[in-house]
């Protein structure tokens, strides 16, 4: 199945700011695989809603993302995915140094850290340090009762990676059909990874907050919410979901335009028509209603 036509390609450098702001924390504890794929796409200036990836990966049915499902999804998106193994006798530094040229040409790695429990993205290896994007852990100290997750950009040495028990199900992802697109975005790789000290955007945008709410409450069958109501100047917009978890809703931003569409036909590779299209400047407040 070819799903590459569902991917939105952004031009460099005109869309650099938009792509940098598109990195986001994963919606819930099961969606690290979808977020890792999405962040790998963003390294090449490509975007696809997390909820689309969740549907393709069948995360709800499988309670997460298996290595086979992850590689299959990457292949359907037009990328080349190959599982690689670090030899036990080879150090992490030597292993990654051998992949540095691949990363410098547009490839990225998707390893499963913490005893193969959590997917992350590694987009660069330079001067003995790896640039890693984590959609759950942000590196901040939290109280024991604080279970909230965040978004982390890390510059990690070999010892740091080994402490994370990182070398499980490591997938090398090459640009494949998107080779030209990834080459165009190579000058932005270190900035996208915040590898050179570029500060990450701390405050989420309204689009990101809305995407989080839609995914958490309309797509997740564990919640009883059935519709999302937007309060706009002079009017109200409501989107209803009769079967949460099986009828995911995608929220994506195209410039200053926000688009919401249902993804019931995503597995049949049929594009779904936008149901809500509005300018993000019109958003003042959102309310989740049961």
C-alpha cells in the first residue's frame, strides 16, 4: 500500500519556522511509535498527522507499535526502513560513527530505548554526540506524583545512550522516494534537532493544543467525550465523533489555516475531505463537551 500521497511536503527555507513548531509531545502513553515516525518525517520537511499514523499502525488494537509495524508504515510512506543491529563487541561510539555518513545524507535512526519500551528518533551524530528527539521525556525534574509528559531535544554522548539501553530494534531509515526533499532540508537538520543549542519552543501553539485535545478525547475509546466545540467570534463550530478510537480525526495546520478531517478511509488510501477549515487567528478558546 502506497501512502506517500498523504504526506505534505514543505519547502525549505520558507517553511522552516512552521516545521520547527510542528515537533510535539506524543498524545498518550501508547503513541511513541507514531510520534517517532512523525518527527522523522519532519526532519525532511514532511508532515503527517499523528492520528493518521496511529490508524496505519493500528496502535489501539495492538496497544502500541511493534518493530514490524513501524518498518511497514515507513515503507508505505515512501521511505526505506531497515533493521540494523549493534554488535555486542562494538562500542556505541564506533557503531554510530559508522552511520554518521548515512545521517549526514538525510537518513535517521529510530531506536527503542528503555528495554525496548519507548521509540525515539536520532537524527545526527557529530563530534561524539547524538541528536535525539523524545516525544515523552523532556529531561525536567518532576515530582513523583507528576505523570505529565513532554517533548525533549537531547545531545547525548555514547555513555548517555548506553544508560538509556538504546540499542533495541534500531531501524535505519533512508529517504527513499523523498531523497530530493530530505537533501533540500539537510541544512536545517541541526536546527530542527536543537543540536546547536537552539532553544526549543516551550509554549505550544493553539493548533498543537487543539490537536492534543482532539486526539485525547475524540480518538481514544477510553474517554466518553463525543464532540468538540469551538467558540469562534460570531459563530460556533462542533465536530462530533460517534465511535472514538475507530474514526480518528486529524488536525493539521497549513500556514495560518487549520484543517480538521475524519480519517475513516485512511487505510484504503482514499483522501478524506476537510470538514472544518478556518484561520488559526480566529481561534480564541476551545471547550471539550460530553
